[in-house]
C-alpha cells in the first residue's frame, strides 16, 4: 500500500507505529495484571479460609475469623509484593501504572469500608456485601476498559450480577452462596487464568516499545 | 548544560522531550475532567433536591427514582447541547482512562442504587457508605492517574464520609450525605468549572 500523507502531515507509517505502540502498552498492562494475578488467588484462598472457619468452626474463635484472615491477607500481599519488587528489571509503562492505581485505590477504599463496617458491626447487612462485590466489579471493569480485555470485562459483569443478586434474593442462604462463588471461585479462577496467560512470567521487563 | 549521552543512547534532550510529553498528557487528562466539571455540580444539586424532597414527603416512594431519572435526562440534554457547541471528550490515552473510570463508576452506582431501591434496602447504613466509597474510589483513581492533589483531597473527603457514616449516630447520617454533596460534588464541580473558564480565558 502506498504511503499517503494526511492533512496534519501524519504519514501512514506514523499511524501504524502509534497503533503498534498503543497495542504494546496494552499488552504490557495485561502482562502486568498477569504477573500480579497471584494476588487474586491469594485473596480467593483468604476469603475461602475465613468463610470455612466461620461456618465450620464457629466456636473456635469464629467471630475473629474474618479480621484475622483479612489481616493475614494484607500481610501476605505486602510480603509477596516486596519479594516481587526485589526482582531486577522490574519496570512499568503508563498503562501498567494506571492499572496499578486502579487496584491500589480499590484496596484503599475496600480496606476502609470493610474495617469500618466490621468495627461498627454493620457487616451483616445485605448492602454491605453487595457493596463489596460492586466495588470489585468496578475495579475489574475499569481495568478491562484500560486493557481492552474482554475476559476481565466478563469478570466485572459477574461481580456486578452477584451484587444485584444479593439484593434480589434477599436471603442469607443465597447471600452466603453468592459470596462463596464470587469471592472464592471467580477470584481464584480469574487469578489462575491471568497467571496462565502471562507468557513465561516475562512481565513488563525489557519489552517496552 | 551539555547534551550528554547515556549508556542506553538516550540523550538529555530525549528525556526532556519525554517529560514534556508526559506533562502535556497529564494536563490534557485534567482538562477532560475540568470540561465535565458541570456533571459534578449537576449531580450534587440533583442529590440535594432528592434529599430535600424526601424530607418533605417521606411516604412518597418515587422520590429517588424520579430524581435520578431527571438527573440522567438533564445530563444527556446538556451533553448533547455541548456536543453541538463543539465540545469533545479528550482523545489522549490518559483522558480516555479517566473517562473509563467515571463511566464504570456511574454504571456501578446505577446498578447498586436501582437494586437497593427496588428491594427497599436503601435505608441501610452500609448502602449509603458504599455509595460514598464508590465515588471516593473513582476520585482517588483519577487523582493518581492525573497526579492532581486537589482531586486527591476530594477523594479523601468522600472516603472519610464513607467511614463517618458507619460511626456517627443514625440521625447524623443525612448530615454527612448532605456535606459530601456540597463539598465533594457542588464545590468540586464549581472549582472544575472555574478552572475551565480560566484555561479558556488564557487560551484566548
């Protein structure tokens, strides 16, 4: 195809280069998500552990199941991130930073929401649990739009559907089942899928356009 | 200063150019938010009207569905009028990222609010706190992307409101909600509109 010049003096090669750059940045962002997807698996396991502890051993400090498991999850996440950062050649593009800011701010908002609700004993309300799922759905949806990632968009929709379903079902039995499915199964499955997608753990290093 | 070459062949001029490009992208992203500052003002006023109406007619169940629907209609009308006037959403990746944050926040809040209202759960403390947290989270993400401390402050106000909702006595929750609407919506919207006007005047 002949190289044509546009009104602004932008050639076809320039446009192709820009599109390639954008695609490389988006791919880098997905790899970043893949490299950090162990966090999804970790939090899925944390939630499952807390749920099982509360439901199957309620007399063995069941009241403290969630606070202890969540605190352990935060500590494990920080330790894992520190170990990951010590890996040489760790670099981030603009899209990686944006995806990181989405999850970082979701962590901040969810942390304050959960801690406040637990402290004041409002964590039994349906709207509290629905709010958690909606918040997760929102973070997944923003990330999916930044990374043009259909699968993550689907995950966002599953979380939103879970949040709406909690209100619609309006029963503790259904809420428990939805919570278990969303926080355990969906979180772990997406984490494993993202880990599998990441090509040989190469991450962002040395692949900048 | 000399134009020294580094190990990887990147010159000082290259670095200066890259920093300038990043700054230009951040400024463009902020401009996108500022251009839509009227939406914050609109929704702040809409919510205040809803709260006032709800106080006057507490038995009328359709207050919030009518108010929220009116908000959407007004927003679409104003958007259409502004598009006719030549306004366009920012085309940079950062501008689109910020737009994605607000669109997904809007969708999240809409789904949550509709489901809660239909099932009569809109009176729960966690419901109000969650809404404040959603908006705070969106402001916080946008503030980090745009490196905008003023918006970060607004995010802090929203998150603090969400926390306060759990801790204050029930009779004060409405006060927290009104304060959030005034500070986080109306005031921030006016600030953004003032920034837009100022940048417009500088452009001329």
